[in-house]
C-alpha cells in the first residue's frame, strides 16, 4: 500500500499521532534554547551554569521516564495525553513566572518529562501498537509532528521576540497547548484498542519470544545499541541548545540561522518518508547500520562551515539522519523485542534518549566555559557517531539470525 492510500484509510489515527508529536515541541531543546540568551541574562548564568541546570533537570526527567513510560502499557493514549498535556501547559506557565534559578531546575525537569519524554513516547507507542505491517509508514507520518514543529515554531517565536517579552511567549505556548487538548481528545474519541491488549495481534521478537524489559536489559544487543540511542539525542540536542553560542562564534545572525530550519525540516521529512518505506520494504535491520552516518558527516561539515550556506548544507545532511532516526529506532525495539511489552521497553529507550539530551548541553557547555568553542567540539562528535554505527552494525549482524521472520 502506498503512502496516499495508507493515509486515506488511517488519517484519523495518523493525525492523532502527528498532533501528539507536534505538541512535544514545547519541551524540546530546539524550542527551549530559543530563550537561552534571555534566561542566562535574567538569572545571571554562564553557559556552563545554564548547561548544568539543563543537564540536572533533564537527567531527572530521564530517570522518571523509566517509570512513567510504563504507563503506556496500562492506559489508553487518550487518558494519558490529557494529563500529560495539562502538566506540559503548567510547566510553560511556571517558566513564565519563575524568578528562582533553583526552581528553574524543576521547570526544565517538567518541560522535558512531559514534552520531550511523554508526548514523544505517546506518539511513537501508539503507532507501533496500532499498526503492524505498515509500522514504518505510520511512524514516518506521525513523526511529521516533530518536523513541522521544528520548522514553524522557532521562526514564529523568534519573530515574536520583537513585539513580546520572553516570559509572555511562554504564556502563549501554554495557551496553544490548552487549545490543542480538545483537538486531540476529538481525534482519539474512537481510539483503537492497543494491540498489546489483544493476544492475537501480538508480534514476537527474537527467538519467537515476547521480551520483558528485564530480559531486554540483560541482552547484549541492548548494550550495543545504547550509543545509537544516546548519540543523536546528546549531540543533536547540543547543536540546537548551543545555537546562540554557535552563531556568535561563527559570526552569523541568529535569525539567519533559524531561517535554515525549514530546509532542515524538508530534508528530515523527505528522509522520514523514504526510511519508512525502506523499513516496510526491506526491514529495519537494513536501515539501522547506516542511520548514524549522516550525523557524522553533518557535524564534520558544520565544524568547517564559514557561511550560512555551508551551515545550511550541514543541517540538510543532519536532517537526513534525523529522518532515519525517527522511524528506524522505534521500529527496531518492536522488531527485535516484540510488542507485548513495548511500552515498558520503549520507556528505557526514551529514558536513554532524554538522558542523552541532558548530557549533551552539559558537556558542551562545560567545554565552552573551559575555552573550547562548540565548533571545535564537532569533529570528536563526528567520530562518536562512527563508533556508534560500528557497534550497531555488529549488533545487527550478530542477532539478526535470532529473528523468526
């Protein structure tokens, strides 16, 4: 079935997934980092201090995700989405009114847990459960919410800086979330029963088993995949978190750099569709070994970029990696470990992703304070991606024969 036919038959559920992932934007680094300059000024923070606060708050949210993510195995998306979105709106309001750097840690914790963590988890788990044969297509279409949010929101909110204070814009974000709640509730009024609740719809993983989270944590494959999960979150987050610093070092205008987001998004969207098709056609095992390579190339390009055009080239290549990562990784867990416990299994992956997004800003911010600018850190980051690709490839080669396909 092609994308258009698939979309026509399943548009209600796919639009729900899209809305969930789009709403995660308000807790994503690319959105929060737009306010980095104002936050550092108002709270008198250095790059390292701001990065440290972000790291602590995000790390705490990663730990919480290990528990919170399990809820997606027990409750419908509709019930969880309502509570999570209300909490996310509350976190935005708290950011707008907070005046304490200590409380800022909790604000970051709440934004990251509800936004990047739970909203992303809800969108991905819903697609993995609701669709089996076309899982790649479903994930690629639902993940358009990430792409559209990253393309639109930075441009809109940076433009609004000219007419509104940064705290007022966080109140606006809270209002937008509250307005989205009835839309998502309407889309999910006929929510499908999760496949994990119907034994006949279960899809087993390696060795024909339905792996539990405890079993997965004892498997060698899981540890080989950790760098692949952590890397894009850590260094991709750092890239957007340090964008204010990056443009200052490179001598670019922030508005010009943010204006590149749409082309980055187009690259990510195009690759998402291609990778979704490739996963359904050839299997996720063919995609995973190469999904780190665009990241490695993009950071190498950005390290040497001296013009906005060159930065655009780097971001386009980075978008290719993001497009592959968004679909391949979620499909991988279901393919190799089964779908019966996918919520609890993916909660570990989500926690690793959130943890990665915590350490990236912290490490890069500390190095900046030590005099190592972010562009000088990019080649070692590129090397990291190559190592992660090698480990993932070894894992696939070793464990692929255990799949009963």
